[in-house]
C-alpha cells in the first residue's frame, strides 16, 4: 500500500483490516465528472457514516476487487464487508436518504425494477464519456 493509500484507508480501516464500526465505503471513479457530481449530491443527503473514496486512491486488492471491477461500477462496501455494485449500490445509498429517495431506493431494489435499473446503469456507465460537458 502506498503512503497516500494508507492515509485514506486508515480513516476507515482499523488495525484488524476491517471497516470501522458503522463506516461504509463508497468507491467511485474520480475521472468521471458525472460520478463526481453525483457523489457531491449524495454526500449532502446522506449520513457521515458513508465515506466516498476515489477508486484510484485505494488498494483495490484489499477489498477483493480488481481494476476492471472499479472501471465498471460504483461500489458500496458495508462495515460487515458486504459489497454491492452498480444499481444495487445506488439503491442502498438512496435508502439511507430522506423519504422520497428511500422509496425510490426500495423500488429499485424490487424485481423487475432491479433489472431495469441495472440496464440503465450499464448503459450510462458504458457511455459516460459520451456525455459532453458532464463526463471527462
């Protein structure tokens, strides 16, 4: 782990290499302007128990992820090390917000909406660099 990775990870990782109690980690692509804007929006609406971290600033192997995983999805890693990715991670984040977003997150988590949300997530993620002025 590099010094910069250690600094970021030490805030959310205890000496036993597990997430700090009640701390949840959201790993996103800092190179994507859309991702950064959504993180900014989300961080204002969600509790401080969520730590948002750029995928380039962590040791992905530590979390059982590889670079391909990080390039394709946003990841939510809960304090019990349970992982959610893509639309599932977004649904979990929405469920931690005020009522209207909580309802949307619950809907997204319900079949057949999970299928639709995953498809939309995949399309946006795959084409995010085509959104002129939104993604780099």
